[in-house]
C-alpha cells in the first residue's frame, strides 16, 4: 500500500476515534518504514505512529513502552491503537529534541537527566523480558560494515585474506562485548530520540528495538552520538558520572573506571562499525541520503577508539587504508 493510501486509512481511523475536528501533518519519519504525524485539535496535539503491518509491528513498541513506564521513566502515554492497522495515538512530547537544544551551557544538566533515566531502566527493567543481544547479532551487525560501507559505499575491493582478517577482528570484538554484564538496552539512546520535558526529563522515543545486552551500549549511543560531537573531556566526565551511579546502584561491582572505559570504547567500536554499514545501506538501498553527512563523525569515533588501545591496532592499520 502506498503512502497516500496509508494516510487516507489513518485519517479514516482517526475520524472514528476523535470527537472533535482535527488536522494532521507529517511530524517525522525515521530509518525504518514508520512515519509520525502530529494531530492537532483546537486545544491540544497528539502524535500518531503509522507502522505498516507488513513491514513493522507495533506490538514491541507497546510492550517495551509499558516496561519503561513501570520503571518511572518518561515515555509517551498511549491513548488508542490498532495492531491490525499499525496505528498508535499517543502523547505529544513537543518539538524540542536534545539534538535541537544541546549546547555547552545545558549539556551537563541534560545529560545528567538522560543518564539518570538510563540507570533507572537498567536497574528496574528485568532483562529476561527482552530478546538477548547475542554474540551472533553483534557480529552480524559489524558485517554490515563490510557489505555496505566497504564494498558498496567505498567501493573497496577486499581480498579474501583481508575479509577473513576483518571477520576475525569482528569475532573478537563481539566476544569481548558479550562478556560485559547484561542489562536492558534501549538500542537508539541518542539526541534525536530524547525530548526535552519540563518534568521527568527526558521524554524517550524509538524504544521498540530494545534488547538485553551489554552494560555500556546505551551510554555509547548517548555520548558518542552520530549526530552531535563533544570534546573528549565532556565524554569522560559523563562516563565517570555514569560509572559512579552504576556502582552506587550495584549495576557494577568491582570494575575500575579504566577497565570500564575500555569496555565502553570496545562497545563503541562495534556500534560505529554497525552504524557506518547502516548509514551506507540507508543511502544506497533506501535512497535516504541525509545520513551520509553523519558518516565522517562516526568514522572519527572509530579511528580514535581503535588508535587508543593496542588490542585494536591491527584493525586500525586496515582502517587507515579505507578511511581518509
């Protein structure tokens, strides 16, 4: 079904629910097949998710949303939904994403709020309620880097030996990351999915892909964000603050900060490789070229992390040939 027919179907569904006149306009779309509309009445506004059932299921969004809300973290209230149609009518958190408002003056406050919410989710959401972020999934995500970033985006001709060496590195990284303590992982905990709110900040979106996985994953997403860059001092400061709170809440027991930060960097390498593959795929396969402008920052993160630790120098030597 094309987007116009989906929109007509959505308007028909809403006309049966709403008791007053309304207008709708496109609010945003994301890297998946989902679209979001803003519904406006004469006195209030709502957000409507359109997730075509043959491409996306709203089941996970509803389930994960309830789990997060039970941990006293701010996710949108759900007012109506239809699983067969793939529509959800929900609370509108407004237009102020973290990405839109973050600056040197407010970053301390906003990231403190985001870290506090992250700690709550990790502490109170039972990890056995989510699918496991297995070593295979972690490995397969990095293979996207080979298939989409190297071969299709960079048009780099890998020799068989190079490809075997890369997959060996990826296997070691996925093993290292899998050895971290496992907790609830939002999976896209970054500035585009965090909304500034007057109370219980931030409002959190796009959590439907949550999974049980490595402790540092969401912290990497937050502090090594593909869409906004901070000096290393800022990243270190917030990493230390997170580490201290995680220890206080007994998420971390005997892990010294230097070892924790190495885990954080290793997790970052996995995520940066994955994101480069995904951004390349979004452009080449899905014609969503807006993500290309974010590739250089992710490349920078990857190069910095692989330079810092001896364990990753072999990978860095290869990256020097392809990232310039």
